[in-house]
C-alpha cells in the first residue's frame, strides 16, 4: 500500500515539500519510530476522539499519552476515544491503525499538542504500516496554523502520576 491518496493530494496541492520514509511493518508508534530510526518525540501520532456526534483528531508525539481531562477542560466538553470500527469508516484510504496526523484532510477538527513545536522535523503515518511522511516542522506547522493547539498530552513516564493527580 502506498501513501494515502488523500494525504498525497493534500500535500501536493499545497506544494508542501515532503519525503516518504520506508520502515519495516510495526504495530505501535514507538515501534515505528525505532524501526525508522527517528526520535520517538518527532513522530506525530493521531488519536481520534468523539465529542457528541463530532470526531476530533488530537495530534501528539509518540512519546506522549492523550489526557482526556485536559482535552475536556480545553474544549469545554466531554470526549471519549473513537472506536476502531468508527475509525475504519473515517479513513477509507488508510490501513487500520495507520492514521495520518492530518485530520483536516478527512474533514475533521484538529487539535495538536504544544510539545510538537519543539522539534526541527516531524514524521507521521502515511496511511499504511510501512511508510512515514517526513516534513520540516515549519512546513508541518503551516498545515496546522488554522487549527487549535494546547497542552493535551503528557509523556508516557509521567502518565501514572497524572492519573493519580487528576
């Protein structure tokens, strides 16, 4: 499977310079970063949530976990993780679980975690389990300039503390 057609068309129509990085098939974002030999904090992963009848894509580093309470507070709402069966219909040109971190391509609202702005380069799933899209952070942020951003995630290692504290 190649890069998702929707993503390729979106990047090309906006003349966003990008590379496609091949890697062995993986099942998690941290495994993907390791196999692609990139820093896990540079891999932007997509986590889809649902608020009422609307799906929202949260984009955060692979090293982080989404904190639903922070998202609820930021957006003054109540969110739940989208079900896998819901995701298959939302991303028809993607392999299951290989969601590109460009929700706007699929007509979704997007909110990205502020920690993504701390890197020189960003990678994200290409819509399959064998490729990543690679962009300069400046280019990635140009795609994110019209969407929300906030602190909605915490590093994996502090997740247990966050659960206890909130």
